[in-house]
C-alpha cells in the first residue's frame, strides 16, 4: 500500500517550510501567489489530502460556509455559488446550500442549525435586489446581490444602472433613435432602476413610458402590441430581462418585423437558456454573478480572519452584443 503523503513531503517538494505549506493550502498568511501555486502543484503531484478533521480540531473552525438563499430555482444563486466555491475550495472549505423558499420560519430554522453546527460564516443571497433586513447571528456574514439595510454590514451588489446605460449607449451608437422599454413589476427594484436608467440615458430618443408588467415571455409578446399601436415607428425595444426580450422577438417575428433590421431588441441578465435560444440570439447585459460570488467569498474570508469590511460594493456589468442588435455577421 502506498504511504499517504504528509504536509512535510509537500513542503520539501515545493522548497518551503511545513508552516508555509500549511498556510498556502489553508489560504492563510501573507504569501505570494507564486508560493501558493507552487505548494498547490506539489500537493497535487503527491496526491496530498489535508486532514480536515484534525485541522478543525486544532483551529476551532469547521471549515464550512453556508449560502443562505431565497432563490429556489437557482437562477441567480447557482452562478453566485460557483464563484463562492472557486474561492473557498482553494482553502479546502466546503459550502452548504440552504434554500429558505422565502419562508421566514424556514430561514430561522436554518440559522439556528448553522449556528449550532458552528459554520465559519454565511453568505446571504436571493433572486431579488431589494435591500433586506440583516440576519442576527454571532458569525461573519456577507450579503450578495441584495444589500443589507445595515450600512455596517458588507454587501456586494450589481450596478444595474450602469448595465442599462450600456444598453442604450450601444443602441444610440448603432443609430437607433426611437427606443422603448419593457420590464417587470414596478415594485421590483431591478425593474424600476433599469427602466429609469434607460429613459434618462435615451433622453429625446425614448418613446412613451416604460411598460411595467410581469417577468414572462407572455408579457413581452403583449407589450409589443401595446407599443406598436402607440409608436409604430419605434426602432428599438430594450427589455428588463432576457425572458421578456425573447417574447418580444417572437411577437415581432409573428408580425413580420425583422430583428434587428426593423427593430433592434436587447435583453438583460445574459441568461443563456433565454439569450442564446432566442431567435435571433439576444444582445444582453451579463450580471457577472460568478465574479460577484468570488468577491463575496473573499470578503467573507477577510471577516473570518478577523478583518471584516463594511458598506456596499457595487460591481460592474458587461454588455454582450449579439445578433438581436448587430444582425448577421
């Protein structure tokens, strides 16, 4: 039987001390990226597996982090989780996913359980962007996508205004001069913020008022009929989500309108299920959720290490141009 590699074997192969090797693998200490990478490669080469149970006993930590979410579908929490795990897995931390299903009692049950399990920290996220009340636990906590209402907490959110501005700037640069907007419920912060930014940035090129409705392809199709009755000469429709934009494209095609030759269409979220399956594929705003997850996890690690950050960090979006505005290349 092959003898299991030890931390001293990894250290010898990497040319560092055992203490440095341990810090590199645990993602602690003030080490250079090159040293951490050299130790990681040595560990992989030797097939070294850290003794997490012993590490937990000696450090008083469990090396687990919880992700508490209201997003049952996983539409937003899954890419955020991928980003969180990118960072945490480097330090051999495990992630526990807890879906509260928007149920306050279920959330409290999870919180009691997580405190009892002595997780190292909690990431709080969901499917809405409205600021939420903070959770009350004696653990490090960072909020993702929706900020905490407590300015003393650390929150990482998306710059929705910047994303909407990039869409309109793109359309104006293509020469579009009659721009409409279709979006979700007016009481949703993301819908209201994106609509306001589109109307403000478009200025005199904006036609009518933003059309608020539900987040569905059906509303996207219905909105096209409303818009064309009032503004038959419009040449661009911006949408607050990819789902809406796909419905808009479907209805325009049924009416014999060419996208984008007659009317350009843009989505929002860059949800590949919708954006790439649309006919034509949608120009959309990518929320960079994996990057958001990575920044959130780094803030949580800082807090776990005794260096908590405070306030709201707003991350930029990225416009992804496709055929719904550019046509066939």
